[in-house]
């Protein structure tokens, strides 16, 4: 069976958690595509060469989840040649037999416009900044809530404003706004959307 769940949305919207939960529930593979851009940004040197030569060791680095790696990823992600170099790998993973969940910014719009399910997971910048700040320890975090909010806004502006594959919902995406929803409710809603689409039958 070929069945793709495309999950797009801004940083800290909950899309990763929802993606992992769907993959586990239905036995699909899961690819966090942000990790590819983070690995390119962290590698240093020429980003286009880094994207073309990306290997398993680059993706296994332990420093890819930091806020700095997120900002570096967002900066290399505006380069069309970087995006082109990562396209085939994501495309193959999206249409691999057995079902796949991909989360990112352009999965439903560019990587897999024919995805059987497209979700756009979002939340207000204030809610997303607070979540990240609490994850990093709240008052004990290395940066203030205000600094985190500025980072979130900065990354949103770059990801939504770039010319190539900007972050935006696909026309046929279902939007899940998690601002006032706890993560369990958001996961339950996403799972029921996938169940309905599966009942209609995936391709092949
Ligand atoms: O999802 P994330 O925060 O790990 O993504 C890091 C950055 O990578 C994000 O700010 C923009 C870029 N990105 C992208 O341009 N396209 C994707 N499909 C995934 C991530």
C-alpha cells in the first residue's frame, strides 16, 4: 500500500509529536524532514555541497535539536539548490510501500502534492514560544521567554517569506490549530482524519 500523510506547520506547532503518533498507530514510517535541513546547516562549509553529500552520520549528530541548529536550518532552507538536492530522498520516502508520515514545511505543497492526507498543524507564536521555552526548562532555560518569542517570529518570517517552497497550507490541507488544544486531543483528531482516509482506500 502507498499512503502518505503530509504534515506541515511552523516550528513548535506539535507536528512532530502528531507525526510520530500517527506513524506508531498505523505502522507507517516517519521522516522528520526538518532534520535534513538541520544537518545541512550544522555541517558547515558550502550548504549545497553539504546537502548533496548528506549521509547517515550527519543525521545522527547530537546537536541537531538546538535552537541554533534550527536557525541555521532555516537559513540554508532558502537556497533552491539545497532544497533540490534533498527532494528525491524525501519523495522516495513519501511514496515507499507500507505507508509514510513526513513532517516539514512543504510536504503537502511540493514534496508530495498527491498525499492521501494533508494536515497543516499550527498554533499562535506566543503558544509555540511558551512550549519551547518550557521544554528548555522555563525560568532555568538558557534564554528568556521574550527571546524565544523573537526566535519563533524570526524563523516564521523566513520560512513563510522565502520564494522557494514557502511554508503555507496546501489548498486541500486540513488545518489543526493546537493553540487551545492539548496534544492528546490534537493527536486523537489527526488519527481520526487518517482513519477516514484509509477507509476510503490508499493508492496501489
Ligand atoms: O521542523 P524544524 O524546526 O526541525 O525545521 C528546521 C528548519 O528547516 C525550518 O525552520 C525550515 C527548514 N525546513 C524546510 O524548509 N522544509 C522542510 N520540509 C522542513 C524544514
